[in-house]
């Protein structure tokens, strides 16, 4: 569930992929985030990363079962969070 603090929305998402938050979902995440008129951040282990930057998301080594926070601010924040959560909830075939 998203929480609203001013214009900023946040959603806690569990990483369900057995390989964790690896390059394929990171690539899909950044490509999707770029389509929205919103600032997107990923918060993991107390640090915030630009959700539109593959270079920054490379630093997020979230394993399966860990939680990250998706944060979005801007006109498309709600749509962005909904879409990005779906990307993180996909489990790839082995």
C-alpha cells in the first residue's frame, strides 16, 4: 500500500525473484521509471538511489526476501509506483 507524505508516495516491496534484484529487473525498472513524470527513488539498506539510473541501481544488491522501498514524487507518482511494483513482483522462469 502506498503512503502519502505531501506529494511523495512510498511503497514497501519484497523481492521475490530467486536471483534477487539483478540486472534484468533493474533494466526493466529503469526503462519503465523513465516513462513517468515523477522522480523515482529506490531505498535499500538506508540509502536512496535514483530509480531512473541503471548505474545507481547497480549498487542495490537486494537478495530474494529482502524489502526495498519505491518512492515517487510528481504528477505520475501513483501510476509509476503501481507499474514498478509489478516489475519487482515478477518471477522469472528458471
